[in-house]
């Protein structure tokens, strides 16, 4: 599945930093694939943090940091993963 921007929301914003929440039924490997967030590359900044609820039951939470945004290509790095 591809990234669905309607499931991305701002939790906090200050001084060019944004804390995001994203909810998807996509599995972790899909979300971490290169280019998953490309369609919203214009709203991300390097260093932004994304709290992501992942999977069919959305019981897996992963925290990502936006590691690069170059020429419309977004890369994220996994900071922390946890399952309920």
C-alpha cells in the first residue's frame, strides 16, 4: 500500500520542527522502504519526528526521524519500535 496523507497529522510544531502522528495498516517493512513518504516531501524537514501506529491492528508503534529530504525523496530512520 502507499502512504495515505489523510492519516498524517501534526501533534506539535515549533521553530521548524514538527512532531507527527501517522496511522496505517501497512507493515513496518513497507513504511521503512525508501520513498514511502515521498508524496508529502514538501512538508517534512530533516529532524522531524513521526510517531507511527503500524499494521492491521495498529498495536505496533514505531518512532521515526526524518533523516533526509532531497529532490522529493524522503528517508526515515527507525528510532524506537514497540508492540503492545
